[in-house]
């Protein structure tokens, strides 16, 4: 406590406020750097979670499209067995569109 009174006796108010301003500015700079690092870490975690969710959605879509293609193939097989030849071109086109959309999915 004694060093504070000695400092005040020998220095002006402007010098004291300048030193205090430097200390406060340095502290705020350190807090800003720490918060920036935490924000970057949070942003990276959010990006990873979004990527994982997107991959999961793509997998679900791929499974749905594969199931759709399998159902169409099964229907085509039944139509061939029943000799409904006039319906087959339409079902083959539908199967082709389903398989092309599956192939064009983003990985």
C-alpha cells in the first residue's frame, strides 16, 4: 500500500491515467484473443457437426433411392412374368431416372 502513495506523490494524474489505460488495454486485448480462440473452436465444431449431419442425410437419401430402385426392379420382374410388355418401357424409364439420380448424388 505504501508504494501506491509514493507513486501518487511523484506522478501527475495524466501519467497515472496513462499507466492505468495501458493496463486496461492490455487486459482487454488478452481477453479478446482468448475469446477469438474460443469462437474459432466453436465454429470448427459447428462446421464438423453440420458436415456430419449432411453426410447422414445423404446416406438416408441414398438408402431411400436404393429401396425405390429395388421396388421398381421387383415390379418389372412381375410385369415380365405376367407378360405386360406395354407397361415395361415406362417402368424401365422410371428405374433409369432413379438410378441416375442415385449416381448424381453429392458424396
